[in-house]
């Protein structure tokens, strides 16, 4: 079958052809004969259905299959001629044209995207300088004191007084909207930290000044964006009773205290050892934040600006569409209506989004090339472990979260993000060690 296949650039190709009527009819005959051998149609023995009956009953489906077979044959031969392997294809080939003519022939134009050839050059020379700040002793002492405060048990205050900022007020409460109690609005002996902002805005401030066993009506308004739509934006009255006030009494920082935070420590578990452990953690935290927020974005931006290679047009279009959809979600109804009435405004927005989309796609292929150059891989089990860990940290069911991510198609993006983190961290650590 005749076709014309040409590369537009290193990452894009176009295939054009005209599928003749004869080719489609021949394919229909072939598909019908194959189907007749396995079809079970009432009135005929299985495998003995006449081809003419198959053609009559399934004419539309047979033609669709026949046309599809012709397209696949053209695509396969064209990719061989272009020397593009299936594993180098990016996304599905896209039809730019599929025109059926009056004589039964079909004119097609297929756009194919493939992985570009990324020449990284001397990429290691572009890694930015790594300058970690020294963790000072006073910073370690401050973290140690925070640890003592956080781990301190709650104790009832020694003398009765009114509630003030920073106290833990042990309260009973029940909420009502329009005089009717609502689900989830009741609690007993609840230790509310005043000033934590954990309750509805305005609630904690009204607890300040309450006395032991005092009862009070606290009036607040649920935020408009509150998770429960039944309560969002509504005024509620909480009947509150204060039972007692508690406070955290920081533990004494000694070797016994240190030993609690050094289980299985290989050596003498004392305050000095705990300080050393805290310093190690602070160095790791600082490095992680420094890498993530400053060096990694800077390095990727440098590579994106320095390296030049072709980008798969279909992938860039997909990135633009993704960004466009996100932008539309944040628009008002009037703005969306304007777009619907004037298609040129949509194209204007797409043009505005194109540069960032190209940079994003370019960065993805650069990270892929870096990972190959550095021998960095992330397997599916590692991705699952990260999802499980984060889900447990958020108090969610890990299996449910994994299933949601799978169904939403998020796993490839999560994997690519992990690869990016791993390979650039490797390069930055090497720079730090030099």
C-alpha cells in the first residue's frame, strides 16, 4: 500500500496515504471469512455461517475493522521506513485527517510523536554550587526544648483561674444550627488547645476568660468553603461547659529523657547523643529543603535554557490542554461564557500557556535522559511504598489512596517526580562532596 512518511524533526513525523476502495473491500472479505469460522448465528451450525450472511448482519462493524486494519498496516510500514521503534513512540498516533471520499477511498494523515534525542552535553558542569549553612548549637538547643515541650504530658493547673491563650481547656460542647443539633458537632471532655486554630474561626477566642464549670453559648459562622455543604456559611451556636484547665509541663532534659528518643542506640544514650542525633536530622531537613526549593529548580531551569532538542507536538498540546483546563476551573461563569462565545479567546490563552508547557515537557525529557546517564531507576514497588507512607501520615487507608491514584492515572507522574528527586539529589550530593 502506498504512503508518504517524513520526519518533521527529531521528535515528530507525518504519514499520509490514500486507502483505496479495493483495499477496504479485500479486508472486509478477509475479516468476514475469519469471523464466519467462529460465529454462532441461529439457523446455522457454528463455523458454517455463510460469509454473505456475516457481511449482511455486521456490515458496519466489518467495514470499521477493515479500515482499521488498513490503517495499522500503513502505520507499521511507515514506522519501519522512518526507523521508529514502537518503544520510542510517545502517546498514540493522532489522526490529522480521515476523509472518506465518494468513491469509497479514504485520505488519511497521521501525526506521530517519538522520544527526542537529548544530548546532555557536559551536564555536570552546570550543577549549581552547594553551600549548606552550619547548624549552630543554639539551634539544636531550641529543637531539644521543643521536643521536651511536645512530649510533655498534660497536667491540671494547680490553682483555678480563667482560661487564657496557650491553655488546654477541657470542655463539653454541642453545636446547633437553627436550634437543631447537627452530626459531628458534639464532644465530651475534649482538651482544646486555645490558640491552635483547630476549631472553627472565632470559637477558641470565646473560650478565653471562662471559669471552671461555667456554661456558655459560643456563636460562630462556618466558613463558606467548609467541607460539609450542609453547614458551609451557616451560623451555629455551641453550648460549651468548661470542666478544667490543663497545661503542658515540659519534661526535664536529662539522660533518662534522652534514652526515650534513642531506642536501639549503639552507644551510651545520653543528652549529648540525643543532641548529635537532632543535629543530624536538622542537617538532613535543611539540605532537603535547600535542594527542593532552590537548587533543583535552578538546575532544571539552567538545563531547559541551555539544551536544545525537538519536542513531540502532541505531548506539548496535551500539556497545554491540561493547563487550560486548570485555568478554566478557576474562572467565573461569565468568563467561561465569553470563551464559549469567542473561540479566538481560547486560542489566545493557549498561546499564552504554550511557553510554560514546552518548558515542562522539555524538563521531563531532560530528567529522563539524566536518569539514564546516571543509572537511576525507580521501580513500581518504591512508588507504592511512598504512596502508602504518605497515606498513613495523613491517616488515610493506603490501599484506597493507591487505587484512587491508579484510576486517576497519577502513578506515572508520581514516578517521574521521584526519579527527578533521586537523580538531581545524586548530582547535588556529588557536587557537595567535591
